């Protein structure tokens, strides 16, 4: 299917059509531009009807989803004894992480979980700094730490680094962390009710931003992560889908292996795996409390590079799996959920440029403004709702006044990133590299 699928192939991997990426991306771009321009053929008044209708349907669905997110997924702790604790393997793919890797090992050591049921596996993926030396030194003090090494040019990115660890793993659950992750010592014990039941094939912890008050950019990222978690909870409660976000994801080992491991032919293994789990009939849960903490991106250039990678991986999975996503393998609610958020997240940012170009050509005003304005208003309301919710870990910035205005304006960067990445995918050959975000140990 892709360049490599580690371990056994599951049914869901047979539903992937990754070929013709550039052609499919070009069709997507042209279709969105055409959809944005088409209302201008109806005239300046009737041409507003498609935008008004789309605003009513899409943002109405989004509001319904947002207000469905009030259910907390953390149940009461069970009374099972310690001998019932599932085994957990923590996985980390580390490349040039000398600033944070020692802190992560210590955080795992501090977990209130029996160490005979817990192991930390770190793949040093060709680090050029002191990561390998630090890890080898830590092995002498932490028996639960297992370190392996790959050459830097081994290929396959983060997915291949994680796949290389899978043959040695025997645990019930795998917790995938980034090297800058931090968390409360009682994390796993708090998650125990979910780990002991067969309700979820995977769990995703809310990602909280450390030192969010550093700047308006970091405050905006913290609110964006909270906004994302609220919407994911609402999607699950409404019968839609949950998605993995990389850092802080827990996977049933047997489920991951049945899906073929991590896809080495994508730039976002977490988003791709989300769809393969969905097509395999495995539910993904989202946990608000307790969260996993991570460093913010502190510079615009680094942020845009990160978001381009996320946008490419997010769109690629739709292009790869679309025949299965519209099939009866999914419920009507799941298909509707996927359609609405595909249109809002990927199609709308491209379609508005078709609207703008047509408006310039016809010397008219843009006609999709009802949809654009309602989307902006919806995101502002969702950010405010997320920011006002009780949150463990780092305190969320206040979501009122100027902070809310800046955070909502900050989200507009997606209206630049999505069209740019879509054009790149349509006209440039695919180049798979692990363009990881640098961690500095804030």
C-alpha cells in the first residue's frame, strides 16, 4: 500500500489508495476553486444563497458538535487490584533531543505505576547532538529504560523509528510521547478505567501548552489545543469520530498491529492511523483531564513549517482513504461528521480564493462571506468555551477580550497554509522527511 507497512496488514489498510497523489490534489484544488467561483454565475444576489446555505448547515453542525462536548470521559476508579494493571510500554522517537530527553525519562520514572508493568522504549533516530550519550548514561540508573539506535538516513521518518520498536513490545497498551512531553505522576492510574475496558482502541490526551503566558503566540496555541480537544469530544459524543494527535496517544498493541503498525508513507503518522483505526471499527477516545504537556512553538517560521506538515498529512489521508470514507463501512453519522469537517478545515480555505478571483474578474463583491464570517464567529465561540473550562495542568489563558480576539485572528493562518500546501501537493513530487519541531527545554 505505502512504501512500508510494518507487521501484519489489517483490513483497514486494504482500503488505502495512495497512488496518484498529485493528480488527486490537483482535482481537489480545482474543485474547491470552482465551487468558490460558481456562485458568481448566479448574480450578486442569488449568488449569496450558496454561502448562506453552507453557513447554516456547516456552522450549525459545528455548533451542535461544540455544545455536545460537556461530557467528561473520566469515570470513577475501579476496585481491581494491582494484579489487574495492564502492562504499558512508553514509546519515544528521539532525534536531537538533548535538551529534553533526560526530563522525559525522569517523568516516566516518577509515574505512580508499578515498574514491573511499565517500560520506556526510546529510539535514538540518528541524533547528531548528545542524545545518544545521555540515553546510554540514563540506562545505568533506570532499568525500565530500553534504548535502540538507527542511522539518520534510514528513512521512513518518525513512523519507521516507532515501527522498529514494535517487534520487542509485549505490553497491552503503548503510550506514544514526544521527547518534550511532561505529565502528572498519577496519569496512568487516572486512565486505568479506560485501559482496563475494551471500549477504546486508542485514547488521545488533551495537549496542554507549557508556559503559555510567554507571548501572544504561545497563548494562542494553548487556546487552539483546548479548542481542538473540545471539538473532538463533541464529535465523539455526536456519533462522529475522534482523532489522534501524536503526543500523548495510547494505543492497544493488538489493535495497532492488526492495522499494520505506523504508516511510513505519510508525514503525519497519527492522523493516518486515526483513519485506519476508524475503518477497522476501533473507537478513539479523547481525554480532557489529565492532559499531556508540551512545549509551544515560539517563532512564526517554525510554527508555519509545523502547520504545513500537519496540513499535508491531514489532506493526504483524505485523498488516500476517500473511497472507504464514503462507503458503508462507516455509519451515516460518521460520514456526515467527516464531510462537515473536511469542508470546514480543507475545502473552505481553498474555495474562498476561487470566490475572490471570481469577484475580481466580475468586479463584484465576494459571495462566500456569510460562510467565512460564520466560521470565524463559530471558532471564537468555541475558543471561549474551551478556555473557560476547568483544566488541569498549565492554566489556560483567559479567553476573553483581547486574548480571544488575538487567538481567533491567529487561527486565520490556516487560510494561508491549507491553500499553499494543497498547491504544493498538486504540483510538486512528494518528499517524505522527518521535519520535526525543535525542542529547547523551556
